[in-house]
């Protein structure tokens, strides 16, 4: 049995859906889904069999869909584009929230009800559960699955799991509940206690509490974002779509075992990488060895191993020569604004790299990147040698 756990994180939940798109395209099937907060909402819609609906929802998300706000004004506030109107709007929003003893929840509850179908969820073969906290019962954590929820309360429990502390408090049968993220934002243990031996957890890297895993023998694979996902309430379309894309590609890294931290490259063994280097003249051995004072023996493998040692001494540590070389290049690739969200092989990556470098040049690139001077110097020696002697351009 394969379980799925979705971490809470508000607008960061777009990452879940991007990752699930990649997983479903590669024939992953889940027997149970457990979530907290936005993970509970996403989990419910996916468990009831409406992934495509959920993806379309996130792809077209705006702040006003989940909060009673003006999209343009709220987007300006989120991006700190301050003006007299923006400041006035923010103060009015805060005053209203204080007067109502919390942010109004009518809009977001209606939003949840629009997408969660209790009948479909109960009929689905996929089990589903959430975490919330009962304020009424002395802040008792509640881990509850769909078969334990009384009829007509599924939406209430999902919203209770997502009842952000700033919201007006959610009530079910006379009890008040709060966001499950204050207890366990990544609820692995309920599935472990149900007997799941393998779990995929999709992270948002939220700072909310997580409970320690009760059984370390369980296989848990984590799909984590390769860069911060932004703020919890950043429901702007631009950020949402970016995080959807990141979720997709970070899950593809997990599925296909792509190399890279910020980029996605087909893996190569060190032997194949050395063969490629030798074939293309990627690293002209004599030139590189002389300029960087590497090795006397002039062959690809010796040059790469010596280069890796030099990188390791400068703090770039990876498990292979190929990964070390890639880790060395990635910060420069980001500065060159090479598209992150694409699957590369070493040749397509380097061709794109050199095209951008030739246009921008050394001086402008150096002004955009903060790295040790020695690393920059090594980079320029290697790149100029490739340009002069290699057959990639």
C-alpha cells in the first residue's frame, strides 16, 4: 500500500499539485491521502478523483477566490508595492478583522464547499484523513479519517484542518477547532499507524510543528521544493503558476533521479562524463591543467578528478565528478537566467549556457553573482577554454 502525505502551507499548496501532476503522469497510484491545512483541501479533492479539477483551480487561482479582497490591491501589498491606496486598504482590512475577532471565513468556506464533494470522497477507494486541533477539548490534536467523520461533516473537518489562527474559529457540533498545523503539519504517523509501509510526502518546507516519525523502519520518500515557495498567503497567479511548475519538475527529479539542485539533467556516470569530455574537447586538458595547476597526466578522467578536488576544497562537495561539475555551474546558470524548468542533457545544458555567456560576457556576469573570486576565476578559465577549443559552439 502506498500512502501520500501533503504538508500544510497555504498558497504553497500549489507545489503539491504540480508534483502530483508528474506522479500521476508516471502511473503512481495512492491508497490513502493524509493532509493538514491546505494539504487537507488538496488531499480531499484528489482523493475524490478530481485531480484535473484541482489543477485547473490552482492554475487560475487569484487572492479573491479564497479571501474577500481586491485582487490588484492585495497583489500590490504581497509584493510590497506600497502606495497611499495600498496602505489605506491594508489598514482597513486589519481593522475589519479585529472588529470581527478574526478574518471572515465565508468566502473560503464557500470555496472549499464548491470543490469538495462528500459523496464522491466517501465512495472513492482512496482513504482520506486530516489533522486538526480541538480548542474546546484543551487543545486536543484530532487525527481523523473519512469513515470516522459523521455524515455531512467532511467539509467542516477539512476546513477545521485549514482554520488559520487569524481566521474566525471553526465550530463543529459545538466544539471549536484550529488549523492542524499547530500540532502536526506533515501528518505521517496516522498512515504509519494504519500499516502503510511506503509513504510519499510532498513538502512545503513550512516552519509549523511536525511530530517525530513513530517508526523509522517505514520507507518515506520526500519531494521537497528546490527553492522557497514564498509566503503562506501569496495567492497571486504569477507565484502560484511558478510553484506549480516547480512542483512538477521537482517531482520529476524524484521519479527520474535527475541530477542537479536547481536544474534538471539526465544523469551520467563519471566514466560516461569523461568520455563525453574527451569526445567534445569540453575541457582541453593541457590548457585547463596549466591554467588551474591541476594534474600532469593529460586525460579527461584525471582532469575531472583533479578539478573535483579543487571544487571540494572551495566548498562544492558532491558525490561524483559529474555532479560536482554541475553544482559548480548552477549558480552561474541562474545568473545567466537560463530557464530552470526544462529537462536537459549535458550537451543541451552547455549549449544554452554558452549562448547566454557569449551574449552577456564576463563583466556583466560577475556583477550579478556573489561567489568567491577564486571560483569565478576558475569558471571563466573553463568557459573561455571551452569556447576556444570545444566543439559545442
